[in-house]
């Protein structure tokens, strides 16, 4: 596993990383990838004319406000409408590049597909099908990391359905003690939705996933359990990586991956 004391320094380049491998089975049938579902409108070229604003646009524009120019989007098979719509990123004044998902064992494996391209940078991470309103969210994550040199900084939001989220236990100094994944009962109020991490965590995740693959091969495991990013974050905390949080107490985040939440998004962001 990665040494949490390695590469503890400030990193100049920040690269955005988005997983877009999901099939949106809970919303099927959809006319497009869920990341491209129109939610609200955007102004066109500083004019009074408007155009539909798709779900992933919200996340990308918040990254851009934090100075993130370069973004990798990791695509699942058949989701070619995403690069067809976003193109090279000129719409957002960003440089977008696309990678293809490899192993179908969950978001960490999807993200690890970008390892050769992001291993030396700070990574700004978010789910392109989750919407929140705080425009300077990534600015604040970057400021926190620059101040504390944490290996990971998570953006935390009040969650009203903790049984469907990764909930966190936060110290008074902002350090995260543990992550409870979809707890049936909990006193925890905040869950994480976005993140900023250093090469320390990028290397940790790469080696963590590699170790699982090696063990499964040795044990002839045919059906691997699907992992979520929260699993890797839990393992990082247990390995003494420094994981901290920035709380956005007056905001909320909305996963549009269910019909009821998609309706809420269309109503709240129109």
C-alpha cells in the first residue's frame, strides 16, 4: 500500500476526473445517457438566448470555477453521446478527454483507468449525475488541502436519507474518523459527494485494487463484489491516510439516478 508520508507537498496541476460508466437501469428507458439529461437552462454566449443545461454541466462548471481546465471522463460501453455532446470542452472553456472503462467492478476501477494520466496531479472528483448548488465548493476543497496537506478532502452535505449514502464521522478539527456506507440507523448528519485528493490517494487506490485482483486470481474468484469509492476511502482511513472534510451545511446534493430524484432536480434547478 502507498505510504501516506510520500509526496506530501503542494501540487500545481489539478485534473478533474468523472466516472460515467453506469447504465442508469433505475431510469430506463432514457433517450440519452443520464449524465446528459436536461435539468434547467444556461445562457448562451452572454445573450438572452438560453439552451438546455444537462446534469453533468453543473459539476463541470464548478470545477472550472476552481481553475480546473483539464478533465478526464471515463466512459462505459455505448455512452458515446457524452463525447458527442460535450466535445473537446470548448462549451465550458475546458479541455476534456475521454477514456474507456476497463473492469466492470465498480467506480474505483473506472477511476483507476485514468491512473497513467493523473498519478502525479491533484484530482478533483465528482459524480456527474449528482447536483449541488455551492459554486465555490472545489475552491474550498483546494484551500483546505493547501492549508492542511491532507491526502483527501471530501465535500460534505446534509443527507436526509443516510441509508442510501456514504455518511461520515467528523472531528471538530475537520478530520474524518470513519465512513459508514449506507447505514440502516445512524446519528451521522453529513455524507460526502465530491472530493479532492493527492497522488498519495491515487497510488493507494491503484495498489489497493491491484491487491484485490491478485488475491481473487489466486483464489479463483469468478464473481467479484462490486466496490464503491467509499470502500477505498474506508481502507485509506484505516491505513492512516489523512482524510478531511469541508462541510456545506446550507446546501444539499441530489442524485438524479432515481425517478423521484430526477423529478426533484427538474423542479429545483429549472
